[in-house]
């Protein structure tokens, strides 16, 4: 399973670069860290990672999304154009996919949206697990359904589980055979640590000092 870091913070990307396969961003994250230098920051992130960097379009209509998508893709070959799971978003996905541009259909909340994303040639589809849980639905059940649909129909679109709220979400996504997850630096840090590991090291250090 691929792990993407959901951030536009260059320091976090550098810190965790050994463990990630790429980066996902959104307009909120880019505005937080780039201010007016969005293009420079996107290029800098692409320099740091080996895999895709998802960058989202701002517009919502077909013509503008096509224009933005092509401009973003021209910044670096690692850029994956992030589009909404809307009618126009999927039509743009189809067009960009034909042109060989990587795409990530985001804000996916149903199996049928994921099905249509695959039929449009999306490189990734991003079901939002946490937001579904917040709304009283089962986000993990959604990725299970999408995974079965993709396996049965042999679609190549990769499930990129998003809105990950806990380490448990990461574990369950991996167990369900999801191709990728995107997680915050906070969740990735939790994946790498455990209090019993720290406790064990403390005990070993204390025992070593006593034995001197």
C-alpha cells in the first residue's frame, strides 16, 4: 500500500520522506504554506518526492478545469491533477486521462462515484472515510465496496483512501487491500511510534546504567 502525506509543509515532507510515496495537497493546505507562491511551492514539493503530487483545481466548470489542469500538469511530470467527483470533474478527468495526465478524483462518497471515476480513466479515486463517519455512515464500508467493484471489473484506478482520522483507519485500509492512503503528518507520526516501545527503551537504558 502506498502512503501519501497530506500536507504542503516542506519540513514535514522532508522529515518523513523515507516513508512516503508522494504527497497530496488541496487549496487550503497550499494557501496555508505558500501564501501567493503556489507554483514555487508545488515545484519544490515535486523536487522532494519520487511519486505523484496531487494538486487540486480551483474552478468548478469544465473549460476552466481543463485549463487549470493542463497548467498544473505542465509544472512537473509528478503533478497529479486533483478534480472533484462531479459531472464536469469526471468529464475533465476523461479528457486529461486521454492526454496521459495523471488524475485524482477527490471528494468521493459513494461506490457509484468511484465506478464512474474508473470508467473515466482516473489514476486515483479518493473516498473520504472520516467525513462519512462524521455524517453517521461507515467510511470503511465504502472502501470495501469500491475495492470489490474494482477487483471484479479489473479496473486499474487506485483507491487512495482520504480523510484518515486514526491509525485504525490506516490498518483497516491496508487489510482491505486499498492501493494507497493519504494521511496527515500527525497520523504518520502515530504510525511510527508506540508508548511501549519508548517504555522498553527506557527500561533497557536504566538497566544498562545499573550494570555499569
